[in-house]
C-alpha cells in the first residue's frame, strides 16, 4: 500500500516562505515522478512542480523563480521550498507520485493547507 504523508503547511504573510515535505512509503525504490499540485477554493487542481528520478523538473509559470522542488531518492521524499509567497498561492497543496514510467498509476497525499495572508 503506497502512502504519502505531507507536512509543512500553515499560515504565512505575503513575501514569506514555507517548506512542504512529503514522505512516501510502500512504493519501492526509484519512484519515477514526484510532484506537487494545488487546489484553491473554487478552482481546479493544478500542477505546481514535478521532478523525475533523473532530476528533470517542470514548474507552473506562476511559481517559476519562487518555488523549488527537490527530492531525496534514497529516502523517497519530495520537498517544495516556497519563497516570496503571494495571496494567490493560497490553496491546499497535494503531494503526487507516479512510481513507474510505464504505468499511469499515481497516488496522492491527503493535502496540506497553505494560507498566505496578512
């Protein structure tokens, strides 16, 4: 059973920083794709950032230059460093993994709330 446990959300003022972390268990080694999505109230879930096991990354245009994704392949963890946060970054952030490149099977975390407000 693949499980994802997220941590690190909370309330931060505009311009501040937060770091989200996600620990994955039950997936075996060498997870192909690990990433973060977010869903703001009344909006569709959107990709924030993702990273392959080989180190290739992709970011949403809205977070490029402010957010950085990283992963520890040995520990099956993925993190999202969020700097220069804006009120429009407020959302529930979800960890997502796709363990195998030849399978579309993916798994989601329970979500962690990030609120950017003064």
